[in-house]
């Protein structure tokens, strides 16, 4: 798969597309480091370990399904992004990918900032001790209560998403006697090479103020005229799971064009530019994501070149990786329940989770890989579809995969690259209990988000 492609492609039916699988992998026991967390490896006994702990022991202690997060890998990726961009840029972790108080503490300790997009995410950040000046608040329909809490806390920036929100934030800030730093989110007319449902910069969508038609320029004029708001820069986000940097180049050129207009019309050079996130990760071995240092150099070169051409001072650059940090650091651990062979097609492998813990396959046609992790096997490969236990025909976890033909109930499977959006988008469909998030590091494991219980479920049902 090229860097300009996205794993969410056309929906498969019950028959595999021609040429989708030319041959099974050479070794079903191999764990490709491109899709697995850094400390994942097979032991001498053939089972898989992460952070020095056997997955069989993790399943026994914490149950299945469970999200297993490699803390050392998460921290290493934070440092890689921080070091790649250096002191002259800001890295905001996009909390929507996955957020917990433990994660907030790790971000703080590793020197990253945090982007939140709801009152709940803001509450988590503040409860875990993230300095408010290192928090950015996003969202296309922030409530007055959310805005007030952010302004009172002293967040470093609020990203404005509409004309109504300009007035709303200005009113709250004035009432609280504050001058709130803000950025304006603009839609730049770039549709990144990504799935239709997660491309967010073309004009016909709910986010931001369009450059086309002068919306963004009018937003700048209004903000500059309000004493309770301090306009620090322009924000752009062009999509998600992007491998190709061409979209960022077009976006940066258009944002710099707006900065030039602001200078020429208002005599103000805005000091910041945020190009958002959306950088892709490897869900399958065919994916080819860029490393943080490549991304940093490419984005830095793009912004510098465009500003020099426009005669502008180079603004401070911000980026917002979320998936690119947490996505590869976790896998979901399942137990096999039943197997159904459809002769001439595939074998359906049912696990004890499903679309309640990973909606992305059903929602985006996302592709994943899967491995038998409780043991190794020399059996022949078996074309399989890993499905969940929910009352829904679209309850698919891994659409097409090869697993050993001796797979049996009780075996443990793991689906890698599930650190981003799986727990964040998890649900109680069929009254399923959401799995725990288990952090593993240096031979120690602990729940950082505990498993839901039936008591949790019933507590909200007031009868």
C-alpha cells in the first residue's frame, strides 16, 4: 500500500476481492514490528509477551477482552515526537485517540501538550494535573459551561470553530475578566487521501470556517476587534490516517496566504500556525507510515518555504498527533469461543469481544491483522474472518486474515494497533461491559482503566 492510500477501502462482500490475498504469510508465528508494540515478542514457549509479561498471565489476571498498552512504547513515541520538532514547535497529543489520567501524567512527564475536545476530556486533563497552559480546547459546538471551565482554568488556547463561538468565548472571557488566547480553525479545501468519513478539510462538513467565500477572513476581523480575545494563530486539520504529505503542503500554502492577508489588511503578523494531526500508522504490514523526524522536517520545510515566499516571519508550528502516538502501542486480547467453517470460503472465528470494543471495522471498513498469541503453531494457514459476539451481521473485527488451522476454543488472539479510538469509541451495545486498559512496563501490569462491571451498568438504570 502506498503512502497515499488508506486501509479503509471499498466494502468487501462475502467473497474476497480478486487478488486480495495472493498467498498466506510465510510464517504465521511471525510478529511484524511495523504493527506491534515495541516490547512484543514470542517467548521460548511460543506464547507472546509484552513488557516482559506473558499474555496468558495477563488474560488470567485481567480477563478478556482487554486492551493491553505498552507503556514504554507510548513514552518512547512521545519522546520521538518531542525531539523531532524540538524547542521551536509544540506537540499536542490529541486526547480523542485515547485518554486517561495515567496517559495525561505520561504526557506531562514526557513534555507533550494536550488537545481536548470535550468537557469530559478537559476534566480528565485537569484531574491528572496537566498544567492548563499546555491544554488546547477544540470542538465544533462547545457549550458555554465547557468554555467557562476552560477559561477559568487558564487553558493555553481555545480553537474557535464558528462565528457564534467567537461571540460565546468573548462573552465568557469578558465576564470572567480574562483575555483568552484563541486560534481560528479554517477549512482549506483540501481533501486528504483518506476515507470519506474521516476527511475533514473540504468545505462541505461541520468543522471550521472556510477560506473560500471569505468566512475565515471575516472571523479574523471579528476576533481582532474583541478585547477579551487574543488571536495567536490559525488552525487547520485536513483529515486522518494520512500517509501522503502533499495535502499538508497545499494546506500550509493556503493558511500562509491567510496570514499574508491578515498582515496586509490589519498590520498583524500572527505568531502561530497549527497544521493539526491525522498522520497514519501501520494497521497491516502493507502500510508505510512516516517517522516523526521525517514529518517534522517535511512540515518545517513546507511552512518555512511558504512564509519566505510571502515575506512573513516563520510562525511557531504546532502539530497534534494522537493515533500516531498511542495507536501502535496497544493490542486487544481476545479469547476464541466458536469456529464455523464455510467450505470454499473461510472459517468464522468468534471471539469474546467485537464491535463494542472496536467499531472501526464496521464504521470505516478499517483493516487489521491478527495473531494467535497463547501458543505458536505449525499448522497450515486457514483463511479466517474474526468476528464478535454481538447480535449484528456487521460485527467484524478482522475481515480477512490467515490463522492456523488447528485454532481451537480457548486460544488467545491479539489484534495489534488498537490503541487509538477503540477504547475511546467503545460502547455498551448488547449491554456489553467495556474492557479494561492494562498498562504493562518492565514486568509489571496494572489497570489504568478498569473493566466495567454489571454494577456499573445497572447504576445508571434508574428503573
